[in-house]
C-alpha cells in the first residue's frame, strides 16, 4: 500500500500529513508471512504477543520464521471467554518487556493490536502487527481502545511501524470475523453522517477529502459481500485494505471521527454492559453493523417528525445511568459533567438549521438499505434483537452516547425527539 500517496489524496499538505502516520510498511498479499524475516531484519530482540487462538492460526509459523530473534513471548489463554484489554492484560505484557526487547510483535486482531499498541507506546518501542483476521479498522489507527476502570476508553498511542496481512490466513478466519470486518466498514455510513451532522451543528472540524476517500472505500467493500462471505482471497484482501485505509484516516484526523459514531457507541454500550453484568455480547464489528441499522431507523424517525426540545431531568438521568452502568456509573456521570452538553440548550444551534440538518440526515442509507447490506453476508437482524432484547436496545438509544464525548444523531434524538 502506498501510505504516503493515500495521505496526499487526503490533503495537498503531503509532508505535514505524512508525519501523522508512523506506519511505514503495509503488506497485504498471499504469502505475506514470508516477508517477516526481511521486515524484521533490523530487530534481534522481539517480544511476540498472541492468544491461544491466534497462536494456532499463524503464531507458530511466525515463531518459526523469526527463530532466535524472539527473546520473549506471551500467549494469553482465556478459554472460551474473550480477551479483555484491561489493566491486567496490559500489566502482563509489561512484565515481558526486558532490556533485550527492541520490538513488540503482535499476532492477532483487535484486542492484541490495542494491547501491543499501548505497551509499545509506553515503552517507546516500535511494534508490528501480524493480522489474523480482517475483523476491525484499528490496525493502523493512532488510538488504543481499552477497558480501564470499567470504561471503554481510547488512549493516544502510535500506529504500528508495519502491518503484515497474509490473505491466505485472513480468508480462513472464522466467518463471524469476516462478518465483523464487513460490518465495521459498512457501519461507516452511519459515522460519516454523524461527522457531517456535528460539523453542521457544532462547527466541528471536517475534512472533506478524508470523508470522500473513506466513503469511496466503503462503497467498494459493500459490493463484495458475496465474495467476502465465500472467502474469496482477493475480496478478503480488499476488505483488509479498506480496514487499514480507515485506520490511516483516523491517524490523519487525529481521532476516530472518520470511523466511529453512534453505531460504535451502541457497540461499546453492548460490550461494557456485557462485561459489567457478566453476560455475552457480540463481536465489535457485528454489533456495529446491527447498530447501523438502528441508527438508520432513528434518522428516519427524526425526518418524519418535528423537533421539540425535551426537558433534561438530571436526577432521573443519574438514576438510569446507575441502573445501566452499575459500578462504572460514576465514571460515566463524571465524563458527561466534564462535557456539559446535558446542561446546555442547543435549540439555537439546531432549530434555525433544521432544513440543512434534514438534508444531511437524508444522505445516510435507509434502514432497509442497511438491512440488505448486512443480510448479504448472512447476518440476522432479528437474531440480534432477540439476543439483546428490546429493553436493552431501548436503553441504548438513550444512554449509549453517555460512554463517549462525541456528538452524534443519538444526541439529536435525545434532546429533541425521545
């Protein structure tokens, strides 16, 4: 991938833009694992990080390719439970960083990537990632998505110096991980609309070229649903390329705005409440895809109604936050008090611009269109509704936004249409 060429497509300030992305090599091709010795030629003290599943997928092959260059390793074993990127997992990797380590090499996807990213950043060590699934868009991003003190947070970190993705490995990822990657990409229709909405209402900084490149990338993946679900190696490579492009877009903007909006708030909500209550939750990208159907429905409801500012009842809100987020409620409330949006009257921002707001909302795909996209890869929306239940989903419509400090259609819905 021509990373710097991609940045030039974002903005003519090529030199300044390139400095925002630390990734130097992106290899997405069949047989990419065979490039490991060449890519890692400068390093002789590698800490390899994997989990029980990713080690079986290709971690052993990575170890064989690199041999004595690997001086330390950690393989997380969690049984059937998902690996959680929390304080305990971070500390476990920290313990493996010795004076001999000159590179952290992750073998995995979302959680492994985020853990390696934050530990390498804190130790000022370079890190590479060997991707095992095209399941999420954070490979090249500058943020590390973690769960700290029971809250979903994204900390500043550095992108990997190299991303190695062997399409022969990626195509054999579990089908739900292929669906998750596809879902994470088509969910961008929702977050891109949220970005444009916030730019209109709040004068948020908006990069039109980033928006256009991301939108075009999403459009390309949308047409490949059948091929991706059939494990076509070329199509899976295009999906992986799209996930990396979106990560680079985030690095360029300096935050996750091109990739994360109301649909991601829902996904984080399902994950956090699942962890807090010890109940199962779906893969991130799968939740994103289903949530993008929910947010499409919200936009249609708003377009068919007249805005009327609702009264904010602080004590009722606090009570609901404690009910939903239990031990993390105080963190959620503190975040929202810091932001202050609940205590502001945004009528003057919204009502005079209502016609323009309607035009923006109407640009997003309809609920029916989003359903067609996810059903094309075998995802079952009714199954999603049954899995979480209507009460939990209704709570998310009102309180998923409270986990983040980003304006989306969920705020517009809460303030004027609930």
